C-alpha cells in the first residue's frame, strides 16, 4: 500500500535529505549498514523488556532504510548492487527485530507466545519472495495491504502499548498472508495477459500469414479436380443430348 500510494510523495520529500547526507560524505552502503546495527540494538532493548526505548531505537533503525535510496540517487551511485544490499539488509533487520520480540514474549508470556513472531517473520519473507521472484521474471508485484512500512508501524504501536502487542502481531500475520496472495494473483493475471498478447501477436507474424496463405492455396488446389470433373460431366451430357435422334 505504501509503494502504491505514498512512495512518490515520500521520495520527493526525502530527496533534499539525501542531498544533505551526500554533502557529509557518508555513503548509501554505510547508511544501510548503520540501519542493521541500530536494528540489532533495538532487538536487544526489546528483548530486555524496555519496550518504549526499543520503539525509539526502532524508529532510528527505520530512518536509514528510508534515506539510503535518496542518498544513492543524490550521489549518483544507485545500482543493482545497492538495491541487492538494501533488500538483504531489510530481511536481516526483520529477523533481528522479530527475534527480539520473540525473546521478550518467551520471557514474559511463555514459550508458545514466542512462536507468533516467527510466524510473522515467515509470512513477511513470503511477501518479499513473491515480489523478488516476480520481478526477476519481468512482472510487477508491488503493493498490498501489509508491506514492510506498514509492518514496522503496526509493530511499533504494539510495542508502545504492550497489551496490544499480541493483537498487533496477529494483525501483521493475517494481512501479510493476504498481501502475499494479492501479489500472487496480480502476477498470475499479468502472465495470462502477456500470454494472450503473445498469442495474438503471433497470429499476425509474417510466418503465420504465409502458413495461412499456403493452407488456403492447398485447399483451393484440392477443390479444382472436383470442379473439372463436374464441368466435363455437364459438357458430356449436353453433347449427348444434341446428338440424339
């Protein structure tokens, strides 16, 4: 949902921040690495039970992920390598944060409660995998109800109000699965549409037109002997009719 509705507006507002960071000499890779370090710190704080402080560190960890792209564009270093590093760092950050939440729940609410963050992690990785695989095949799988930005926001709200932490995790889990299904259906529709387009285009290629023309000529050639035979029979009948006494 974030990519579909607010990405363009956020990019316009973070562009000047990226230019300012570029003037400091920091690189996009360094900013991405700093986000991983901050996420590890947030996970440790959350696991220790200091949830309010953990939310503050979580917000700090989310800022590098928001600004490393504008920084790379401002520096002219945007590349597929940087996009790969950023995507991998997102998965590492998610694992660290949800691992910290699982540790906290295991300590405060029992071992069974700790399974929920790991289920959320699996669903989140499924959402990311569907998009990555689709884009590797040339399809667009962006969008959905629960993308990474929404997951971070809902998780932060659950940590701020501990009584809502479990409901927040269940919400993230359910909507993440819905998002994975939305992206799957989106890719299937694109693949069906592209297949129909290829089939329609193939009907009007030069080879296809030549094949249809040859088939028509062959069918016409097969009909010619029948026509000649009918013509001879009619001519012979007339001739016999004229020579009768």
